[in-house]
C-alpha cells in the first residue's frame, strides 16, 4: 500500500448532499487547504469494525484533537452521499465530517483502492488514517497488508499519540435515560453545552427499571456514569460540572 507522506492530497471533486437535500460539489481544496485535517478511510459504511470502533473512537476524541490543533476530522469511504449521510445519523457522530468517495476517485489517486469483490463489495478503500496540513500529507498510518480487514494502526488513539504523546483522552460518559424524561433532557443539555460526548442508553423492553435499579440502586432516570464512576441524576451531574 502506497505511503504518500510529503505529497499533496489528490485533487478530486466529491459529490455531497447539503442538509437541505441538494447536491453540492466539494473539492479537495475546500476540504484541506488552509486547515489541519485528520482523515480516516475505511472499507464501508455500516460495517462492523467501522461502526463499532473506528468512527466512535474519532468522534469521542474530537474535542482533544481540536485542542491539539486539528480543525476537522473526516471519515472517507467508497459509498454514495445518501449512504454516508444515513450512517452519520445512525452513528450520532456529529463531531465528524462524512465524505462520500462514491466513485473511488480519491482512493484510487491515493493508490489505496482495493478489490473486495470476493465479499461482494467491489472496489473499496483500504483502511488508513492521515494527518494533512494545508493540503500536504504529513503522516499516514496504513493498515498492514493482511487477509481480511486489519485494524491495528489507523485508530484515533494512535493518531492522537502522534500529534501529542502527552494528550489525555476524555473520560467516557454514558447516560441511562427514559423516553420523554425532562430530567434526561436536562442532563444531555448540560453535557452538550460543555461539548462533552456521551453515549445514551434508553430504557426499553430489554433494559428496564429493574436493570437500572440493580446497577445504580435507583429506579429514576437519568443515571449518569463518567469514567466508570456513578455520578447520579441531573442534579448530581450539574453539581459535578460546577453548574
């Protein structure tokens, strides 16, 4: 797999969609020129490793990347704009720009377009990440050429360690919530106003009030956990955040 460190990113036009549903052409220059960008590329939207680890890792660490000089994080895949937009919504990855390389032009120009016809994927991008400063590729982490879909070096933690070995990852936050719960809405607003990413676990037929009481000793929602510590409800979260 070609390593393009020291070279300019390929000049292509990406076929994207606006939030209003209109087609919009976006050039490589618009994405990379005058900015510091971390791009990670992967084989396909909605696929297991991409959805469970690759995207969530970068989304969770986005605030730390910004603190270390990164203007934007881009997820690229050889999928069309409709698929990429639906995947972003499904992932709740509001910290990442999802970029459709629908025809594989960018991936091919990077010499990282691979044939996955044996699993019905056709041509797809090899998995990698790269740091781009003002359109020039500074660093690449390309997965080793092994069978299957290796995921060893293109993760968010590896890229962050390259940018700043002393950078500290944020503590992960989870909320157990209930549909229609105003206190849950308040807790989520408190976290969003601080720019803190969180995972929401909503009570349903499988996860009931019995489960939440068994875990926390309380049957009320929300119940907030930060870095493995049980914080409590919305009032306790506000106190924890100094509100």
